[in-house]
């Protein structure tokens, strides 16, 4: 009987060789085994069988290397007179298209077979007990000379047997897999097409090429399974009908749709095919639900995007209240499309933007609350920043100009009035108290040893919230806020947030807002700023420099402000890319040994699609004019929003009212008086020390009977030695007791001498119980 480890091919070979042995009591061994196969059922299996049965030869066209030839050549080969053909054991002659009966009828035997006919008297037939040829089905099912398996006898199964044998996937099946189950058409076809659901998508992705690749049995099986499993004929109905069925997702096509949803990147052309399918007409109010009838149609999604684009663009002619209502209505109609597959594929940017627009519309209904700058700052830190975040995320979700314009119209309609009101409230509060609160201690925390200050130009408070989330995995973060300098521009604000802010001053001549080194009056240029830092024990670090982590340092990263001035509203789309550079820099500092990182900035910014409103300031009144602020000439009359420069109160700075700009057409600007520009974040990160991987090396394992001596090289403390049958399971321990390592060695004893010679694993266990190293061994050595 065949062993359980055998497959069908080895069992067949074993049966053939068993016939060759014949009866041990006969006087002479069989000259050959004749294998007649009138229906050629086994023909496809012969090449593979020749690998496992060296004595197998075949009647056919002359081809000595493949042990195939006409009857005369086979007769000579069997007789051993052909040097190029040497059989090991008794030859087995496969006779395709020849029946046993033909060989038995000597008088009527075809002339080309007559040389082999006499072998029936010196050899033996491999046939059924009833003298019929072995068919594949008979061999598998017969208990007398076959394998005794349960094989269905219907026509479909018989056809499937021929197909799987021809495809070369039957002989490799293990016998254990065949026993105890019925071998029927469905199971056999599953060998050829184990995943018919995926096969459908493969074909739909490239119908003509796939049919060509699968020509023959593979294609026949695919067609048959498509008809039986999915009610679809790929030949007569074609790819377009398949796309219609996939879009409808009915019956078993739901499984195809689910697989496509999970692996659509593997079938890029299926989307092109689905785009040709017209969605059903559902009237004026189509059902856009997640599982609604339109969810499977890309065209329905594209039509939804076009409808939403029109609705958002229409917000340009609405006031804030009307626009909020329109956005809320659009969210009810289109929000479910974010759950459609097409959204995951990036085909629904407006539906994605709508999520943020709906939040913007809701949050912007109320402006920050407070009568003083501090109260307004607290209100903004609690919830106001989320309005800026929603606006930025909405703008950033759009890619094309048409989408950007539509989203921009909706954002502007609800966001600009909120910005204007928030800015006016802050400006009224600032006018009452004569300016923003005095500078908070900028250098206190930065004065601590082991602190590196990272300056990020233009890190607005809501963007700092995003950065904080990205840094959470590096340690504990605390986000606070403080007022920057007036005006909120880089030349002034960078020194304002630096560790050397107390050593900087300004003069009336510094009209470009660049202060000076207080000690010598030199302009605070890049060179002089770095020198001032160095002279005061702060290491100025260039890109990728990490310095001495035990001291203090200053470095710069990120390019938000420059990017905003250069690209305007595109900044919203690329904020995360800018923050990625900051995160990478902080990781560098952490890896170099810095344990505290303090992230500061000079100012925030305003970003409004369509540009900030324009306000007039006569050129003859301004010494220097920026987008949101200007230095007034001595002869100019101050505006209601005129305050002294924080580095020198003699320099009078006029601010644009509300969120307007002195320069027309600016989408991005800063330097004025608004919570977005003036209330800047301070992000403190206490870096978590990366866990050092324990370096453990097993140097030697020595057995003395049941005692095992283990030598280990490691500097880690608290290590123990165990011997187990399963390395990760402490319950599989074989030793009397686990022993700690002392001076790099430990000696453990196996408790039961029945385990002598057993396979085991020496494991080194850390103080937390985790296996740090292992080595296979044999108990007793």
C-alpha cells in the first residue's frame, strides 16, 4: 500500500513497478509491462512519469532522448541491443491509442504493432482485473489494483479529470488530500482555477491577452467556472457585460466586487472598463448611500463630483449663512461617496474636501470669544484653531484648478467672514491695552542643558497641532502658545523666539524690522546671530549637524513661510511634506542623543483662496510697506492700528485693518494683527530614549550527561538560561530550574532522564521574560 507521504504520481509509478515484479514463483521475470491506453487518457501524464519511472518508454514518433519510438525500435531497445537506450529494471511500454484487445488478436493486429504483440507472452499487461484498459477514473476508484478513492462518475467529473491530468496538476496531489473526500468536477476544477473570483478580474483587466495566455485547458476551465459560478459566459457576453455585473454587485458578483475593492491596484484597467458602464437612472435625487445602487459605478461618482463642483462654486455668490447651509446640504447628498471605492482610488477629491468644508461651515459659525488678547488667545487655543485647520485641509484636498477654484469659493464664503471678525476682535482688544502682552520668557526653557531649539519659519498654531501628532511617537509633547513680536515678520520674530532674545535690541534706523546685537549695535545678520548664539553657549547647528547633546543648541528646519509666499494656496496641499522635513530633523537630533527639543517659530499666516481684501495706504506715508504692515514716515499720521515696533517703540508700524492687505492679490500674507499671525506655538518634546536592543551571543553549549553549561556574551543584566522544547513557551521547559547568568555562564540540569537525546532549544531570557537568543541542541549532547 502507498504511504501517506506519497502523491498520486508516485502511487501510479509504484503500481506499474509492482506489476513488473510479477509472481515471485515464476521461473523467469517479465520481459516488459505493456500499458495499453486506447483513449489516450494518460498521454498527458507520461512526460512527468518518465522522470520517476526510468524504464518507461512510449510508442510513437522516433525520438530516442524521450524514450519514444516505433514498435521495431522499442523491441530492439527492450532486447538491450541499442547502446543508447539502457533500462533500469523491467521496461514499461506505454501504448497510446492501442487497446489490449488489438494486441491479443494476433491475426488482425496492425502490422506496425506486430513486433510488440509477442511481448504479451513474455511480459505482462497493466490492465484492470476485467482485462479492460485502466482509465484515469477506474484507477482512482478501483479497490482492486487501483487506489480505492471516492470518484464521482458523472460526465462533468470525467471531463474534469482529463483536464486536470492534461494540465499537470493531478499527479502532484498528496494521497492524504484525496482520501476521505469525493473527487468531483467542482473540486477538480478548483485545482486548475483555485481562485475563480480573482480569475474574473484578471481576465477583465486584459480580456484578449488573458484569453491568449490561457488558451487550451486553462481557458476552458475558466469559461466553465464563469458559467457555473457567476452565470456569465466570457465568450458570448464579453467584458462589457462582466463590467455591468460587477457594477451591480448582485449574487456571487458581490464577492468579485469585494475582492476588487481590496486589490484594485492589481487590476488597473478594470476601472477603465467600468467607466464604460452607464449607471441606472434614479431620478432627480439619486441614492448616494455607501451600499446604494450607484456605488459600483465610476460614472455615478464622476457625475456626483461634477454636481458637487457646481454646488461649491455657487457659494461664491452667497453670504456666509447661505454658504454654510449649501455646504451642509451638499454633505448630506455627497458625504456617503467618501465610502465608495472610487474615493479610495483618489477619484473623489471634492467629496473628500467636503468633509473638511462641512466642519469648517459648522465651526465658523462662532468667532473666538474674549474682551482681552489673553481671553481671545485662550478661546482660539481651545477651538478656534480648528477652523483654520478645516479650511487648510479642505483647500489641500483639491488637486486640479477646477476643483481648487470650487473648493476655494466655498472656503472663502464661510472662512473669510470668520477671519475678519476674529481679527477685528483681537485688534479692538489690542487697541484698548496699547499692544500685545509683553514678551514671555523666551529663553527660560531653552537655557536648560540638553535642550535643542528648532526654529520652523511660519509654523502656525493649527499646523503645530499636526506636527505634534507626528512627533507623539518620539516622546511626550506639550503644546503651548505665546505672542510673537509686533509686527509678526521673520526678521523681527526670529530673534524674539531665540534663546538670546534678551541680548537683542533695535533702533529707529532699522526700518526693515531687523534688530541689532545690543552689546555692539551690529545688525543681527545671519552671521552675527550665529556668533551671538555661540558667545552665549548655544551651538548653532547647520543642516544635519547634531552638535553636543549635553549642551544647548539652535537649528532651523522647514520652509513653510517661503513655500507660502512662493505658491500661495498650494501650501495647504503640501503642509505635510513640509512637516516631514521637521520630523526628520527631530529624529536626527534624537538619534544623536538630544533628550529635549523645543520647537519655536516667528509668526503664523493668513491663507485665503481668491486673495486677501485690499486696503489702501498712500505710498507717501510709508517708509517700508509689507503685505499686512508698513513702517510710517515721521511726517505721516498714524492709523487707528498704529503701534511701536517691539524692538524699538520709536519705529511706528501701521497695520492693515481686519485681514486686509496693503498689496492686492495676495493669497498668503503675514505681519498683521490676527490670532493666526501673532499667537504662535511653542512645542516642547521630551524625547523618549530609544530602547537599546539587547546584544546577546551564545558562545558555547556543553553537555555533561543531563547537565548543560551555557556560555554567553552580553552586557545586559538579569539574563537567565533555560532549555525548552518550544523556545517561546516557558511551559515547555525541560530543566529542574531556570538559572541566572553569572560572569557570562550558567549551568542547568534536565530533570527527566527520559529526555536524553531529545531535540531541544537553549534560550536566553531577558528580565522581562522575552527570549533574546536561542540555539538548537540535543539533550545530552
